[in-house]
């Protein structure tokens, strides 16, 4: 199997804990960072702007994707312009639709024409990819985030779909496809194999990077020891 240093894909950390982010910042394999309101809420963040500015102040040399927090396109537009002023490395995340299922494509086009780097997020179909890609064209550097993990949660194999997404976007060199919400470390290698540009990875999966290439016989033995030691420590008797 391929080693981590042989991968072409860029690994972005997907998290909202400042200490964890700064720790990951020391890892040369981590090429950027993404977050979203759900992760921020889980981390107990109360001040969106304060946290975001702290993050950008600490990390100015790698991409950071920050999401708008409105359901109205006019307000999304205002917020996008504001967020974009926080740092040259900021990509503004725009959801593919609002909660009324209205496409954000027109907003995406306007923001791209205004020179704002974008991350169109929460896509799960290649029809959505086509619309977003056409809206972005090659105006600004931009990401399109397809949630491969959530596609897999429905029992579908995300690999063929994301492979097609790479082809759809290939006409525009400024666009990069993100495999979002992976469920296991294997997804990094799958995404790399199909030519995906970026994969966003949560802290729990990133912790498994040390397992890449581990001898399976040794891993089997470690597992046997784990079961035995846990049984002893629990004081189980038969």
C-alpha cells in the first residue's frame, strides 16, 4: 500500500477546538483546516467571530474554511464579505442550498465575481456538483465539498460518484474537490486514488494515521492483548 508521504491528496483537519487545531498545525501532513457551526457548537464555542479570528491569527499560512451562518442569501452575502476580510487564507463556506431548498448558485457566482475564495459545501449529488462548478467557473480559487461519508451512510459507494465529480470539475483548474466527512482512514487512500484534491478529516480519524502500514500480524496480537488486559482489569470471572 502507498505511504502517507506518497499521497498527492491534501489532508485538511476538520475540527473546532483551538488547542487541537494548534497541535495539528505542527503535523506536516495537515495542509489546511475546516470547521462549521455544528463542530463549533459541540466544542462549546460561544463567540463565532472571536474564535475564528484567533484561529486565523495563529495560522496564516494554510487555508482555513469558515461558514456563513444565515439562511437568507442577502445576509449570507454580507457575512461572506465580512469573513473574507479576516485573512487572505480564508475560504468562505456557502451551503449548496438554504433550508428552503433554494440553490445558492447565483450567490456563489456573485461572490466569486467579487473575488472571494469559496467553499461550496454540503453537496451529495453530481447534479449539485455541476451547478456549483459552473457557478464558480475559474474566477477564484474554490473548493466544492461532497460529503462522501454521508453518501456512504445511505448504503451507497461514494467512490464512483466522487470520481465522476473530479471529471466534472476538471475543466476549471482553480476548483478543487473535497471529500468531506470520511468515516475511516481508508477513505484517504480511496480519495487519493481517484484524484480527489482534498479530504477533510476529523481528529478521531487523524489519530489513526500512525496505523498506516502497520503489520497486520502485530495488529492482531495487539488486539488479543487488549481484550485480555481489559478482561483482567475489569475483574471478570467465570
